[in-house]
C-alpha cells in the first residue's frame, strides 16, 4: 500500500473530524472531550489553549463560529451552519469566466489555487480556462500578497478586530499603535490598511510594509476602550482615492549622470528631452527613494533634502549589509536543491483542500485519481495519502459508520468515490481567504478604467457577494488603486491603442544593451504587476510577441494605421513576466531575506539552500553581468546581498561607494 502509516490522527485529520462532528451535531462535545481529542497527552491548560486555537481556526479560516450551549451546567460546543451553504445562484459561462479570471490574477500560487477551486465551487463551472482569456481585456493586473502581515491584517478586517503594532513612519520614527481595522487595499503595488487609530483618536491610513514585526491581538476592555465599527457604506477604494487627494505628492529634482538612468526621462515633468536635470513627481517618498537608490551612481537627488538623505541612508545600509555578508566558504554545511523547500503547508490549507476534494468527488460521482492529482497539483501517491486521511475522518472516536467512506477502503483503485459525508459534500460559502482571492480580484478588475466587460463583472460581483460567509460589507473592505494610466500619458495611450488595434511607434530603452531605439509594435494588452507595467505587443522588427517594460518607453506615438487581429496576436491571460537567463551567464549566489523572496523568485533561481539561513535563504541565480546585482542590493537595502563570486561582491561595493560619494562630497 502506498500510503504512510502513523501512530495517531494528524492535526489535519483532527481538525477535519471536529468540523464534521461539530457541524453535524450528531453528538454533544464538551470542552473536555474536544481538548482530549486535540491534545490526547496534554495538560488541562494545554487543552484549554487548544480549544481557543480551534475557535480561532474555525472563525479565521472557514468563516464559521463555534457556539456554546450550556446543559446542566456543562458547556457544549457546536458549529453554527445556518449561513454556511451556498445559496441557489446560477452563473452564466461568461460570469464564471470573470470569477475564474479574478482568482487567477494572484501571483501567489497557493492563493490562486485556493481561489480557482473556490471559484469552481461557487459558480458551478469547473472548466473555465477556455473562457478566461477573452475576458481579460486590454489591461490585466497581477496581484500579490507578499507582505508578511497580509493574512493577519485581512483576517482582522474580516473579524472586525483591533490590532496592536509598531509603525515606522517614512521619516523613520517608531510609534506603537492600536487600530480597529476596517479595510485593506493595494495602491500602485503597495498594501495599505485603514481603521480607527486609538493612539491618534481618529481614522488613519497605514502602509502595511511599515509595520515592524507582527501584529498583536488587542482586546478592548472597559468603557474607556471600545471598538469603533466600520462606517456604514464604507469603501476602501474611496479611502485610497482620498489618500491621493490629501497627499497630492511631491516634486524631486534629480541629475542624470549615466545612461542607465535614461528610463527616468519617461517620468519627467519637464519632458524627456536631452537635459540632464529632470523634475519628477512622486507620492510615496519611501518607494521613490528605493527606486532612485537602484540607479546608484547613475542618478543624484538634488532636491528635496529629505529625499536625498533617504536615498543616502538606503545606499549606506545596503553597503553595510553587503560588507557584513559572509562568503560561500563560510557556509560549508549548506546544501542546495533545485526548488525552495516550502514545507507541507498549513494544516488549514490541507483541511480546506480535503473538504474541496470531498465536495468535488461527491458532485462528480466517480473521479479518476489522476484527475485529482492534476486538479490539486499533487502526485498520485500524495493524493492517495490524503484520501487515506479523509477515510479516517468523521465523528471523533466514533463507530465505523460514522467515518467518511472512501472507495469502501480500497485506496489502490484508479477511481475515487466518497460517501457518508453529506454535510461536508454540500457546497459552502466562501471562507475569508477565498473571499480575498475572488472578491479581491473582482475589485481589481473593477478598478480598471473602462474595463471592457464591466456589465458581466458587475453581475458576477453581485452574485459572488451572496456567497461570502458571515460578513456584510466584505466587498467594500477590499480596495485597489491600480492604473498608472490615470497618471501618465504613455500607459493611457497604450491601453487605447490596444483597444482600437492601433500601431504604435515606441522609443524603447533596452537594459541589456543600454541603448534605446524606435520600434513599431501592435499592442495587445497591458499587464500591471505591482508598481511596474508591461506591454504585451507584436514587434514588427523582431516578428514576435514581446514584453516591454512601460517605464522604459521614452515616447509612444500612435500611428495612423490599424492592424487586423490574427492568430499571432493571441496571448494567454496568465502571462508570466519571466527573466530570461542563458547558461553562459554569470552564476551568482545571493542571500535573500524571507520578506523579499518573490523578488528573487522572479529571476528563477537554479538552486536554493535546503533550509533557512538566519532570516532567509541562499539562492543561485544567473545574471548577464556583475552590474545586475548591484541595483538589487541597493533597492532592497539590508535584505539582499551577494554571497559569491568575490568579483561580484567587489563590484557591488564599488558601485555603492560611487553612489554614496555623491551625497558626501
């Protein structure tokens, strides 16, 4: 038999069984019985803490509540299922396609997979891939939940909770805050949250990346400390819009010293002429300072003084971290593997997958085990292991007929059937993170100016809102301010050209050749990935579908010529912005802090350290030359450094020295 044997129920099995038993209410479970099942060998205190965690898990991860009923002085628990199951809503194929598109916008593969499975459950359309691409439109956002505190912040919104945290302002000042969290949203690639700030006795907007450490739970006690509920008709989108209106931005004066900074001409307020002195508008000093630091000695900030000081500080911290970084010889015990070890995932993820598997199999009647392996991106042997676990789930310590029946116990079969799981087999409303995946994506699409399928989107959004468990106003609590197209003429021109099928002549700067040249292109769509936009277009010179970074397009001229869409313009929706490396390129080992893993993963490392090194990992990447590493080290000051080779380490330090010297002379 291919399944593993164990000495007792796994954590996932215990949680699945308790959800099943507490929801069916076929037996009464008091605190002692639940604690004993969760922690068989634990003390009374340990079991009480396990019950508290169970309450949090059920509320946070499944959108359900553990309710207490006292009988003869003894408290018994059950799960309130009155608002658990999906209402009878029917989605058209186009609406289902938009919902699947929304879930697929996330770069985080776990959240995307969770969202796509939830989308299939909610809409009843399991195969929407063929309908997704035509609905993508001329501008596609790619969303990320890279922030370490994203999940806790989203759950605080969902549960209407207060959080306590240390916040670092853009000037570096640290203060402790207590905030009743109302909403969370993404603004130009950065996550923000808002709520009532008890420290300032008013509503405030915070940038999530400036939260130092982790959120702490805060419980209001007494009349002097009360929770301030989210205002009626609250909309996070409006909060982000008001934030821009209240913070109209700043203007920096910079001097270009080298050609590597030519892309900054595209942002210049005084035109992209040949002048070396440019004025550039910006709204977030922290992000803009990091961007300018990435150009190193190629650009110098002349004004304002505080921006120049911030760039200087970022560069100095980057140099200090690089000098302090050990070499590869200092890691003699470290071994490497092709892929980064991500572990087995959380217990909750496995339970949600198990419940989804039960629902899918019951709905289909009979499913091939290979189909399950493909659906959940797992090997057949892993699927058999999970089916073996599901087979042992049911009423804790119950009889044989109170367990979930998988294939009548035959786990070697190539097909799968599941029975005796009626309650878990009923399609359920969206849990909190499923709601983030789907409603977040739908709201991002709704934020696109003149989205081509707005009517279908509105209809799908209305229906999905009825499928969210135990939360009124969840949709309004998620917000997105995408669209650099509203701020800059070039993106708006490119979106218009893509819609109207215009040919566009662009002056494009190539980072690899460090030159710029005119290209005639046929725009297909724009992709907004965080703070960076990309153009997918047919290049007439290269006769191929290429990806162009919009911030490297110095000018765009819409020609008096239309192109006829054809097979060569077909473009998959889920475009991966891949870094293309050659086997002849320089091999560099980097130290990467856990917080910025997605940054380096975009370079598709050839190997990773088998385990964590301090707060991060070692990753082997291929760069075209030494100069590629230096801007990365600068932009992510202190969170990324070169381990080897020595020549690259030396090049990075010299590059940083040249940049720092401009602000010290």
